[in-house]
């Protein structure tokens, strides 16, 4: 682990990896490792793997399960990085429902030599104000152990504990960002909330020391849209006003569990401001969002975690696609419909995208058979 003083936040694609569970809720180690390798895609997928996040069902597992998936993801990232000759960072979500478990998870992440810890202060039921918790309690662990690791804040209204504010206050983020070990924030929110952070980023630290990651990945197609028409110019100026010309440092994309190459390429073409490729890849990743949306009682229903796992099973990456208790599931008819949609999605992406940027699974003997079925050749 490099000294904290030398650490710079990693730009690019962060995948909040799903946790592969048995029907009884136990983490399946071999299949979890397989999922890690799939997300990395031999170096064309994720730049960062984020374990035990919301997509990883952290709030529906016990602490042993959180630590188990953290151990597996960190270890397999190291192994795969060595194999491909490119370092993929492993970040560990340490958030638990209690302060004690959260701090225990921080110590465990340090024991694993994780590249960073990610904490959602507003999701901890018995913690006090976020700046106090991050400075006194997380800082207290660092003081006890005699070293520090980078810490990234996580802001997501969907997982805020009862009675807590939906989002971190910008003034609190400023306070926490003054701490040497706090190196960025992942914001799962719309453009206005994201803009609150990007506008203030210049006051936190140097921009390369405090990174802001867009947790709503589809926003990047809007934020980086070039001014190539009157409407585009107006949107471009508005985006620059909202974000004070400070664009996200990276993107945290749950759907990259299924489409890691497509999301990696999406990030690159958005950063480059290539309108033709942005349109092409925007359509490609939108297909998965559409494929994960059904209707129940006339209302949209999107069991995305169940869909991501079902997709990994259909691709041959994993054998069990069970979700944790209380995670929305696919009904049998929806599962069949999703399988057809996934087949069509990969067929369309294979036709429309650049060679080498369609995700594939090549670490299983059944690869040719699986992809043949997906492409309608088997």
C-alpha cells in the first residue's frame, strides 16, 4: 500500500459489484471471484471495484457477509491485476447499521490492505453528525493503528437511516474534506445535488486530491454533451453553470456489472466529447436499463440487482443468482422476458459498437456455447 501522502484518487469507471449469494444468504466465494474477473474484462472493464456497496446489498447482509465479500474482492483484484499487468483498485464499503460494526469493518479493510474505504455516514443509525464521526471515530481508528487509508464519502438518499437527512450538507463535506484521509465523494443523485459538490470542489482541496464521482451514471451523457447545436449550446452552458465547470472525476455505474466494457468506453467517449460515439454508447447502455424495467399493476418495476445477477448467470459467469432477503426479485415470467431482452441487447450491441467494446466472459469452458446461445448461433 502506497503512503497516503502519495495517493491520488483513481479516475474512471467504478463498478459497485453485486454480491453472489446462495439461497441461504451465504457468499459464494468461487462465483464471487468469477464475477470480479468478469467486471475487469482483462483490463477493458472497471478501473475500481467497490465491494459491499448498495448494489452489493450491504444493508441486507450481516457483518460477516460484508467482510467476506470484501476479502474476496480485494484478493481477486490483486490476483487479476498481476495477471493482466494493470492495477485495478479495490475499495471496501465499510458502512454498517451501527457505529461499532462500521469501525470494525474499517479495521478489517485496513487488514486486507484495501486501496480505500467507502463510508455512508448518513446510513449509520447510531452515529452523530457526519463530520464528528469521520474525524473523531474514523480518525480514532487510524490513530490506534498508526496509519491511514483513503476514505471516500458515499451520499445516497435511498439508504439514509431513519431520521437522517437525505443528503450530506455541503458545509459538512467541506469540513470532512479538510481531513488528509478524505479523498472524495460518490454522489447518487441528480444534476442539481451533484452540482452542489462540484461547485464547491475547488474549496475542498486541489481538484486532483478531492474527487467527485457520479453515482447516477447516465448523467455523464448529459454533463459531457458537446455544444453542437443551439439546444446543445444552451444545455452545455447550463451544465457548466450548475457544475461550475468542474466535471465528475469518475462514474460509479451499477449497470457495469453486466456491461463493463460498454461503460468503460462510455466514460472515455464522454470525456472526449465525441457526439457520435456518445450517442452510440448512450443507446447501448440504455438498452440494459430498459431491459430491467417491467410493469406491475400498471406501474414501472425495476428489480435491477436481480436482473444484474440473472444476466451474469445467463452469461455463464455465475451459477446462482439468488438475491438477499428483501431485495426485489424477478417473477418467473419476468425472468423469461429478461432473458429474451438480454439476448437481443447483446446481439444489438455486437452489431452497433466498435470491435472489442462488447463485454464477454472468457474464463469458463462453456464460453463458446454461452455466447453462441446469446448471439442466436446455438
